[in-house]
């Protein structure tokens, strides 16, 4: 992001599994590496988003780009993130006064992610042979 009034919000699935701590660690990594306007939310966090919205208002944020932190753009992207019903991330943030753009594509469509997966598979195949 180039502007102080914009943020990128990555939306992951989340769960009660212990691996969910990595969402917080990813956000910390972003902030520690000068991406202070990158945030990571999970679907289970959306029911308690008030503090996040208050923080954005305090920071005078006006524009939000919502990006799925999911491999495929399916139900969660089109319903929970970008849906037009009142509980979607898009609707909640829009109702709070932000301009919201949603990326309707999963990470699996990104060439860099595809190459990372191919490289990992090739490494595993070479290890197994």
C-alpha cells in the first residue's frame, strides 16, 4: 500500500486448532517487515470485529482491500467475505463507513503460489526417490 488511509485485510478460515496461531504470526511478520497496513483476520473473528473497526477509524483508514487467505475462491470468499448480506466482511466494513474492494480470487490462482507448490512437490518427489 502506498497511502496511509488504505489497508489490506487478508481473510483466512481460522479454527480452534492450535495452528490458528499462525494467522497472528503472519500479521506480526507483516508489521515487523514494514507492512504496517496489512492485517490478517479469520472467519471466526468476524463476529467480534468491533475493536478492529475502531482501530481503523482511529487510524483514519478510508479504503480496505479484502484478500482471501484461502487457496480457492469458494463459498467463504463469495459469501462470508464479499457477500451482500449484512454479516459479510464487505457489508460490515461498508456499513462502518469504509470503501471496500474484495479480491474474488484464491491464492491458488497466483503464479507465485503455484510455483511454490510445484517446487515443494518436486522437492518431496526427489527426497522419496
